[in-house]
C-alpha cells in the first residue's frame, strides 16, 4: 500500500485530504462520513434534476435531456 501512496498525483493528495476532512467532520466515524456524503450527493442530484428541468432545450442545444420523473 505504501507504493500506491508514493505514486499519487496532486489530485490524489487533494482527495486524501478531503477524505480525511470528511471523516474528521464526523468525529472520526467513517460510517457517518459515508452516510453524510451520500445524503449530500442525493441533494446535489436532486438539484441537477431540478435545474435540468428548467433549462430550455433550445438554450442547451439538445445537450440536456429532459428530466424524467421517477415514482
């Protein structure tokens, strides 16, 4: 595992730092950190869907697919 740590790019180091910060924000509880990140990701996905639904097809030139409603 030490070899992999030596070959990390600067982006990898930033990812490691962000990971450490996420776990630290949850008082060292990795499970709570993963849960918090999943909740945040779900909120961001909802925001993307909401904004995608508001973008006109003409403005986006067809690059944004209309949001599908689940449920």
